[in-house]
């Protein structure tokens, strides 16, 4: 297995090492030079023995076991489905191992803490539950929290309404493959696969999935709401949101309506939003699209537009690479554990 020549590094495991989130997480650990002494990739039976690499050295996917978890200082849960995390996290939590969940499964565990480190100076203090169990929020929750916190800093935030357009990569490799196959088959006037969405995603927008889909957009909405409520209860009261399925492979797009108590200059709103991990585009720049943010770490907003009828309201077009932002936030959490 890949190992850094650093005896002070951590023994790290990624559960769901072959998932889209797991692969992105592995890349970010490398790029950020996180102090990994040994990296272990863990996954279900179908992925056992799969070969990948870490820092130029080969590493294989191993099976989950109590012994594997006992040899780790830090475990990331990065599977596509939260059910896989729910089935195994208690094994990992049996010892002093720190857990960072990218699947939202530990949102149901009272001792687990939702964290966005780059915002924590402006959020209520992180609770000390006596456990090192952490939840990395949904990418849209991170983006919305950033907007809420920075708009609130103007002292005039009344409400925020967000339509969130979700990419198929949130459903993992199966979602990517189903959109690709649906697109090809529809162009050939053939029946298309439905195993992931049980509905036509290609060339379409969906407010919900089909009845036989294993996933539910309503559950995504609930997850985002709960993560924001856990992080900033007072700000969550100002937010209404809806999640829609978009026919795009990667990146969340958010159409956000922000209403203030009093009129502000557009420049004041832009300045309030700017900061770590968030870039505001100028009025002369082209709005960002999903293809523009692929591989980018931060949140792109703009150009900011005032509502045509309400002088106190603004529209904030917001785009983020969902996998990238989630992985970076998970590594942010991990870095706070080694400082």
C-alpha cells in the first residue's frame, strides 16, 4: 500500500474508495499533502482487489473488517449510498478512530457534528460531543451556508429562496452511466435504462424520481435543510429550498433569491459575498456553467442581479463542482484534527 515516509502521519482509510467521492477525496489528499502514513481503500465485495494508486504507488481495494478499522487513525466514509455507511460506521467507531462522513448517514447520530471549517469563525461554536465523528455537508448546503453567513453579515438579511439543480454524479457512477446511455438511446429512438432514476433524465428536468428509484429527491432536500439547521439554526429559518434533477453530469447550479430588509448597492452585496472559497463574477463576465467549474475548488456566484420588481432583492446564480467542494471540505475537517 502507498505510504508516506513520515512516521508522524496518520493511518487513513477511505470507505467507498472506488466511488466518485472516494476517488476525488484521494486526489485532494494528494494535492493538499495531507500527512498520510498509510492509506487503505475499503469497499464492498464487488470492488475487492481493484487496483489504483496513491502518490504514484499502487494500492488495492480491501474488504471491510473490524481489524482494518482498528489499524486506522482516521476513516472517511465516501460511498455513494448512505446505507453502506450506516451498515459499517459503528465498527469503525468502536475505537478512538476519527470519522468523517461524506454520505450524510451520520446526520442521524446526535454525537456527530456537521462542520464547514472555513465558515466556523462566523458560525455558532462547534459542539464538543466527546466524539470525533464529523459530517461533511452536501455541496449545496455548503454553498447556501456560505451565502447565508455572508449576507447576514450585512445585518439586513430577510429571506433566501433557492432552487438547487442537482447533477447525476450525486447518484454515483451509476447515475453518470444512466444519463449517458439514456442520451444515446433516445437519439436512436430506443428504450432507455431506468435503474437509477426510474425516469427520463436526459433532455429533461425532474422535480422527483420515478416510484421504483432507490433514491428520492425529497431526501436530498431534507438532508440539506437538516445540515444547515445543525450548522446555523437562526439562518436556516430564513431559507426555503427545492431540489430538482438536472440532465448534467457534474456541478450543482443554484438559482438563489436573496431578499434584504433594506435596499443595498449591488457592490455592497458583492463585497459581502467575496471571501475564502467564493468568487463573485463582475457584470461584464459570462455567468458560470457546470462545465466551467469542473475541477475548481470554490463557489462561483454571479453576476449578481437586482430583482426587477423588488429593490431590496437580488438573484445570485451559484455554481460549484459538487465532488470537488465536498472532498475539499472533508480534508479541511481532517486538517483540523492534526493541527
